[in-house]
């Protein structure tokens, strides 16, 4: 397939979104990422516009639309955008009894309104910061340090995350995730910043035998941003022809729990729209603490770990890394098939609203849809969207 040039994308952007639109690299020395200016995402997307956005994400893996109108933006708009990239999935943490539903097929229940995350966030600094409209959607996961915070709260720190993709514990992984940013804290290199020095990992979080080189790269988290991305497409592209031939034929076994038979997926993902290959990001949950380790089909557990550790050390090299700074009003999308991401340690409880981190994430799976509402078959939805969910029809009204 012929890849569009950046000039091609810029010309098409002006054609379908207007003459005032343009793109710029997220960072000059990275093949990953593009910042897109002049696009108003409060408006419904026409088919040619949504198709271009899908093409942009396919090409650049991370795309960001800065300066959305914070007075007008609603999370219904973000969920409407998500429907173009796949079927939005509800987040398990939004339900009061998800474990009981999953284990015993109990009817799903949302918490009482006063116990829902969007209400609790608004209690931290009620005169200064409230969640925006539609934050109560089951598909919206609130990423925040406002829960338990307030003027008299005792500050607490939270450890950094692991390199991961979102909702990586499901047989059909997510295709796309996206953030809308309402509030973002000061970066770590400021004396008054929200980011803090990371605590050492507790024993057993990673395999103890992981090489010092890999452990160092896993812990190289962003110093001046809020999300670190690793480009698994560029990491694949730079491999030798011999290594590519080896990896192209490998399958890996994922399990939800130790002892499960699991399922096999290719180690190398081929984007069906572009033909571009990437190291299939959802296989990287090879740590052994809370998810059963990934195994390469045909290799023992120990040999699989050593093999995947070496591959992960390659992916996490600095030339494949991009550290993103979130700013209020940004909408940022990333491909879960072509990236890994991570975040630094931060203050998880705050007593100053200037340290607030308030972002809204929606993730989706399935094929893109250029005209809404989606028409996914009920059988596919029943199998792949758990808990069951469809965005309200009112989200698609002009």
C-alpha cells in the first residue's frame, strides 16, 4: 500500500476541515505522533473527516488536537469521536458490582449518584473544579487525583505505572484510546510540581531475573510530561530482515489467569488498512504479579520471558520514545496496536487545586465507522463488549 506523505495529509486536512487547519510533529526527532491544529471536535464529523482522522492515527499512532473550546466541550463529543474508531467499552470500575456480574452473572448496577467518580471528584474543591457534562457515561473512565483530595487533605504519592496498553486483559484487545484533558498539573521538573520521585517496585512486580538494562528502560519515565509512549511500529521497522522473518511467524499465548488455557495471537500485528507492521503491543503484559505471564508458543515459560524481555528492551530504547505533555483542552488519541504507554509517579491526593489532574479516557474496539450511529452486529457486541453497552442515540444528533 502506498503511504501518504505529510504534505498529502496536510492538503487533505485543509480540503475536508478547512483552510485554517495544519499539522505539526509532536516532537521533531520522532516518527510517531502529529499535532493537528484548527479542528473543532465539538462538531459532528462528516464521513470524509472521520476517515481522515482514522488515516492519521493509522499513520502516526498518536495524534493530538489542542485548544478545544473548554466552555463548550462535553464528553458526549469525545464518545461520539470514539464511535468512529470502534465500539466504546464501559470501564469495569464504573460499576458497583462488576466482579459479581463477571463471576456470577448478576445484574449490573451503577453506584448511587453520590458515590460515582464524577460526583466525588467535585467534592475536592467544589468552588473551583467540577467534572464536565456527561462524565457519568459508563464508557468514560476518569483519570484523576481528586478522589479523597481537598484543602485539608494530607498529600499522598502514587507509584508509576508499568508499560502497558489499556484493558490488556481481554481476548479481543482495544484498538484505540483517547483523552480529553480538563486539568493538568505542573510538570515534575518544577519545585511545586505534582510529579514525584518514583518508589522502588515491590518484590515480584517484575520477574526478578529481568536484565538491569531492561529494568532501567522500564523505569525511564517522562520527566516533563504526563504520558510516555513507545512506538512499536518503528521498533519493528528497524529490525533486521532475519529478525522480522522470525517474529512474523510467532504466536504468543495470553491468559487471564494462571492455569487458564488462554488464546493465541500473532506477535506481529499488521494494520489491515495500511499494511504497516508493529510489535503487537498487548502481548507485553509479561510481568507475573497480577496477570498470567505471556508465553511464546513453543517455548517454555522461562525461555518466553527471556525472549520477550530482550524484545521489550529493544522497543523501550530512547529513539522509539515520546513523552507527551497534556494541556487543558487537548484531545489526544493513540493506537493500542502500535504503542505502549506509561506514566510517572505523581501525587495521588492533593490539597491545592493547581495540582489537579482531571482527564477523561474512552477506549474502543472493533472496526472504524465513518457514518454514525454504528451498526455492529448484536452477536459481535454480545461477545466483545463487556459489560454490554451502546452509546446513546442522542450523542449522534447534530
